[in-house]
């Protein structure tokens, strides 16, 4: 059996150590340069199409049978067939990419996490239900889908309604955030925008959320943050407007548990630089920041946990409102004479 390379990769990664562990984490665009005799085999490929690219990882160690996942020695060893390690008996790489542009023998794809000069063994289209939604420039399909699912869950739980609130996640040196005017319970292509974390420059012509500066400032000040959920929880806001105190005043174990994670910011105009600075400062020590008369910002190591924290605090606010209402009803009944 002999494999014939059909092309080679022109990549910004010059050493194996430069490559991200997975392409969707920090992967960059790369070029596939097809051999002249295989150009006709690429007829029918179209920009925007999802492809599976098979490569021969020539720097892989074919004698390795077990490894620490992601090279992390704190994790127990696994057989290489249970990992995506490039070290394996037959070092074939499998990469899910999107075709950005075609020009003669050149195919520009994104993202591709291999060393410059790696051989391409085959290319196959992703078909049918396996094909992922194109969420926009520099937005991996998996991360777009995660934002869609989180927005849907937040809407179903009543934490998000209509067009309010916003969600974001950190992807390498980029941030992906919901666009202005997007219905968070029904996110679709065109509703997400990707920005560089350092400069805040957007990829593509997408309407920017007014709260983008707040998300950027939080990620810059809190390196552990990977997902941010900004919601408008009804019961938490009702407590604030009614002047009934904090949901963390309850004599519950959960209230004590979340008390150290919670901070409040006095009313500041939404979308302002002042609000962005205040939230970023509070987020250095707290994972949940309540914006008085506005909403709740929660950050976590992933988006799912950030939404769960928002849900926990809203549940406590609901309990406190019920307790206060019960106290009022009890006081009213105590004055009734039978």
C-alpha cells in the first residue's frame, strides 16, 4: 500500500510546537497547494463549503502507543487511538475546515493546525446533516453552535427575552459575541461577530453589540474567563427595583456559597466605557457582577457554567421574592379577627 500526496500545506506554523492542540482553538487559515496532475479532481469545490482534509503528519512518532492527552502530564495516559495525538502508528491527520477561496492550484481553508510543508493525502466534502452552519468569518462551527444552544437555553429559562442581553466566548486570541439586535433564543448566521481581543477589530461587516467594550474589558482583566453571559433576570431586577435587598441575604446554604462570587455595580449607562471599566474591575475578584437597574454579568471557564451561575442567582432572587410575599400575606392575616 502506497499513499500518493495530492498536495502540500503552506502554513504559518513552522514548528510542531507552534500548532494549537485543536484547530478550532486557535487555528489560522492555511493554503493547500495541489499538485498539477490533481487539479481536475478539485472541480466542484466551492467557497463556503465544509471539507475534511486528510494529511500525513510526517513529524509524528510512529512508535508511540500511549500518551498524556494534550501533552498534559497531570492527566493519565491513554492509548493514542483514544486521542487526537499526532504520534500514532499511522499518523494520518483529520481536519474539518471551511473552504474560503480557490485560485488555480491554491485552496485557502480555515482553520488548519498543521506544520508548513505537511502532505495532503485526500480531501472530502462534509455532506448532509454533518455539514455545519457557516456562522461567519473566523467563527468555528462548533463555537457558533455552542452560542446558539446557550442563547436558546437562556431564553427558555427566562433569563433572556427578545433582543436583550448578550453572550460571548473567548476563542484563542479572538472573542465571538452576539451581534446587536439578535434574538438570543433564535440565533442564526449573521447574528455573531468575531473580534481580535487585543485591538477589538471585527472580522466582517457585522452590527456590533453596544456591550462589546464590556466583554472585551472583562476578558482582558480576567484571564480565566472563557465565556460571558449578560442576562436581564426578571426576579433579580424586581428585587432591586422594589428595594428588597439581595438574593444572597437568604439563610440558605446556596446563598452563602455564591456570596463570595457576587458583586454589585451602581447604575451606569449601558454600553459606556465607564460601565466596561467597572465590570472589568469587579470581575477580577468575582464571577457574577450585578449591574443595578440593568442586568447580570457572569463569567466562567466555559459558557455553559456562566449560564448556570446566572440561573442559580435568579433562582435565589425568586425564592427571596416568594418569602417576602409570604411575610406580607402572613402579616395581613394576623390582623384578621374571626
